[in-house]
C-alpha cells in the first residue's frame, strides 16, 4: 500500500474510534444533567400523573446502557429516531438545519479564508510598516469584539439607520439564491469579522518564520519581487500551520455559531441543539453532538492529510 | 378644523392618545365638549376594518421543540399559533365577558351542575368537514384521558359525564361550577376533527387561518380559511409568526418594518422605543404576577408570624419601579387583581413596614439563622435582582435572607414546588375560581405554597355553585383576606404586557387576558 494511503487510512480509523468515544461522552454528559426529559417537556405544568404517563410513553424507564446501544445501532443504520418533544423525524429536521448551517458556513468561509490569507501575505510584505499594523489592528479589534456586539452594531447601522439589509436572516425553501444571500449578509459579515484575525495572524506568523530561511535569501538575491517570494516560495512551506488554523475556524463556523444564529434568527444547528438540550430531548442532543463531533474530527483529519501532502518530508518518508 | 386638532383626532382614534387627553386639548382649542365627542365618534367609526394583506408578528417564546398539538401548548408562540388555526367552544373578550365561538348558546341547570352547549351551525374545519357535537365530545374525551398530557386535564377532570346529541353538547359535573363556560375557553381545548384522536398535531381546526408553514422555532405561516364563519375577525389574507427569541433582534425587526408587532419589549428600552418613529408601544395591565412562594408546611415557614414578617419586609413599589421599570402594579399577597371579574378593591394594600416586620419576626421566635431564598434568572425576568432588593429591605427589618442562585436548567423540576422558599411566576387565569383552584385549593396538584385552610376550601367550592354575583364577590373577598393574611404567597407585583406595534396596524385593543391581545392580535387587527 502506498504510504500516504496507509497514513490516511490510519487517520480515518482513528477518527472513527474517536467518534465512538465522543458518542459515549455525549450520552454520559446528557445523563448527568439535572431533571429528565419528561419533567422538561411538561415544565411547570408537570403533575405526577402526566409525568408517569410521559415517562412510560418515552421509554425512559429502561436502563441507560440499553438506551445507549439501541440508539447507537439505529444511528449506524442512518435512523436518528424521532424527537421526543414534538415527534418530528430527527434526520429530516437535522438535514434542513445542517443544510442551513453549512450554507452560512460556506459563504462565510469562501469570503474569510482567501481574505485572511491575502491579508496575511500583505502583512508580511509590509511587516512592521503601516499596512501591517493597520491590518493587525483592525482584525484584532474585530476578534476582540463579542459576536453579539458586532451583530447588534451591524444590525443597528445596516437595518435600522440605513435599511440595506433585513435584521432577520430566516431562510427557507422557495427563496431564490439572491434572496437567501441578501438575508444572510449580516451574519456572514459578523462571522468573517470574527474568524479573520486568527487565520490572518497565523498566516503572517508562519510565513515570517519561513522568511528567515536561507532559500528566501537566495530568492531575494535572484532579484524576485518581494510579493512573489512570499507567495511562491515562502507560503507553500508555511501551509501546514495555516491549514490547521483554517480548519479550526471552519469547524467553528459549523458548530460554534449559536450566538450569531440567535441574534439574527437564523435557523441553524446551534439553535436547534440548544432548544433540545433545554428540553432534554436526548435523541436530538445525541444526534447533534454526534454530527458536530464528526464535523470536528473530519475537518481535523483533513487538516492532517493536507499538511502531509504539502510537506515533501512527510510525503516521502524514508 | 385646525391641523393640530386633526392630528390629535387621528392619534386618539388610533389609540395613541387617551380620549380624555383629546377632549382636554380640544377644549383648550376652543371646542365644546359635545362637539369634540361627536368628532371623536366619527373618527373611530372611520376605522372600518380593511381586508387583505399580510400581518407578521415577531415573538419570543418559541422553540424548535414545539408541536401543534394543542394539549401540549405551554409557551407563547405555540399559544398564539394555536389561536390562529384553532377555536374553542368559548372565549373571553377583552372586557372579561364570555365570547361565544363554536358554541352558539350556553345554558345550565339551575344548580350549575349540568351545562348545555349548542354547537354553531355551518362551522367548517380546514379539511372541509363540518364541526359537530361529536367532534366536541371527542376533543373533551381526549383531554380528559388519564393518559393524556393535556395542560387542561385539571379542568376536564371534574366532568362526571358528557354526551353529544344532535347539535347539543352536554356536560354533567361532579360538583357545580358556575364558571364552566369560561373554563371551556381554556386554550388547550381547541376543537379538532374527531377530537384530534387521529393526529393531534395535524393543525387542522376551525379557526380563521389554515396552517401553511410549520417550522417550529423558526416560523409559522397561515392563510385565510375561506369558509370561516365570523367576518368580524381574520382581516388579513395571510399572517405569519416569526420566532425571534432575542430581544434586541425583535425590536430591530419591528423598527426595520420586517414585522408589524412584537411581544415582550424589555422595560429598559420602553422609553426609547416609544420615541421611535412609526411605532406604538402598549403596556397592558394583565393578570400575570411575579411571586416568592413559601411552603406553609415546611419549617420555618410553617409559622404564620414568620410568613407575615416576610410579607411585611418586601418593598413592593420599589420592585415595580426597578424590576418592572414602572410597567406593572403592586400586588397584595393574593393572586387576584382588578383585571379579574368580581375583584374586591376595598381590601387594604399591604405596605413595606420594617418595624412591623421586625415585630413579627421576633414574635415568630426564629433562631436568627439566614433564611434561604432560591431564585434563578429564568424564574421571572429580573428575579435575581428582585431577590437582591428583597434581601436589602428584609435586612433593614433585621431579617437575614440568604440568596441561593439556581441554574435556569431544571428550575421548574428541582426547585419550584420542591424547595420551601423560591421565586416563581404565574400567568393568571380568566376567572378567580380557576386561579384559586389551580394553586391554592389544599388538594390542588400545583398548590405550590402547600396552603391548606378548610374555610378557604369550603368557600371556594361554595362559590362555584353560587350564581348570585354579589354573594360570590363577597366569598371571593373573604378568601382573598384569608390568603393574604395566612397564605404562603408573597405577591409583590403584577406585570404589564409590553408590546410594540407598527403604526400601519389598526384595530389594536388592550386585552388583560394575555399578551398580544391574548394571542390574537394578528387575527383581530388589520393593515390600515
């Protein structure tokens, strides 16, 4: 077997083991929460009779281990079950919500990743001069601003003062792509502002590291233009750490944007998960947790693989 | 008519100015009161409902876990959603009168034990079927089933037998209840085809709008039910409820014109939003109240002197001013206020009195150890701050309160109705009997103060059978006195519903029954 294929296969199988461990952790975590799903559904209106009836109906009287394995085997067959709270199919609901989340993450990523890398390259080219300081200054201030503050500021400016966009980003089937893009403009802006600095700073730091090498000096002596040196000679050798940070941020865009979803009323996974956590809707919480874990692990495997491919020493091990 | 007067007239007709303020201004501008009154009547009549268009409401209180099954409705969005597509036998109007919906006539036997509801002719479900007495019977059966999780179980449990004959639905109660027609207007008791036994969450009812979109926690879309029987409501062609749980986003959506009405305006932004162009902010006194509850059976609260000390140690007006931003009224340690029919307004108001509180505290012989008050930010908006203010005023009376902050998560299962002293809230009920029966009858499941008083219980049961309103009022007054002086309830304040409404909306009327005109603002208002 080709060493790279072997390496990738190793990583993927490790990822699967990790995912299994994550599913167990999620289940234990949910079990440890105070109260149970029947109490959470009925809330203040819980009576002894209705609690008993509901518990029986939901099968909550079975031992935890049985419920865990029942769920795991069904999930392996693609059946995530039905939500305890409203009886809707989880696979269907999660499918829609995940689609929305990926849609938002995709557009945020497609703007922020190239922008961050280009800004990083520019910052290196003019390091310690005003463009570098300006870029760092702006991106560091936007990352320091909590997401909801940035969200409210943009909302105030662009929806209340100047009615350019709508404050509510709800999207649904039947909207044209243009309408959808206009609806998500504000959350995309906020997410770009939030993830930009991390990736930009890492690009800058990684390239600056490489810039000390002898071969860069050679390139300079050859008379290449500074930007070409950075982009063609320095950047490829700095890809590994940059890819890792990019993947971390992409994962964040998928699993960590609940605050932005709430502020802009965006029907994504985060809000869906939080709603069901507060109602102890175990199957939904577990399904979401599993999907989030899969996204995280998947993106990290991808980062590893890209780092390996980008590094000749790892590509051709002795 | 000069411009100022015309402007005022317009604003008064819209409800932005009070009638009295208008008459005062008109007088100042040299117009006789009679003439001004005539003018006003004309302007109000010109408010003929306009048909068509789309009304959007932005609401807090919806989750992706919501269902259309009316039996399970508990929070604000499902409530308003169900009021859009469903209808009960009866309803309560803004003045507290019975509003007959699917029932056309209500009559009872003289002892108020047997009640007859005549079903309105020609009312149609969204699936095309006609509403029959059998559907009504099936609905009540579903809700009274021991296995149901219906929030109305407590109401229908007292039914001994029911039957449907022709267009007549007859209920026989175990014990008399003069309020039964009101109880049939409980928002869970929406009439569904075959009682919803086939598919309780189908969203098929006989209400003014049909469900078109149902995305729980995101949005609910409706279009007019063409064969709806009552053309006094349901003016817009379409209506939509958007779930906007974030307070700031909700206000922004209203300001940007994306929604016409929002609920739960934060008292902190009330003053600012009022000044915003094109928006009216309504504060409606309701029956909901924020409370601190003591278990009358648990030490040290089993001592009435200590309970009295704690009741006297709270500064009600300060809580109304600081926690509600002045948008509410002080409570009097019983759960009833002037928004209820048969309210006795001569009951003396309990005031903050540190000296009396200290006197009762000493008399109770409490050992001086801190009294633990449990609270959570989700107990009611501002519950943590309210507890802190309470702690201060109590310590001025020499009563040591220790605040224990609990997580919102699990508060209603692990703290409320479990711990002996905690913060909570009640949403109020249409009539006094229902409020008292739900939470203060010694046998009630939600008797969250563990209050038990024979006199109180017997008065409550007797009042149900009393059809003479004057006698009934006297009974309720006596019960209020008992609860106020001996109960475990500390009721510092009744909160207003604070709502933002666009000026493009006409037909708004304050309704003490519930927020957003009792969940029907989008059904009863129209686009001006």
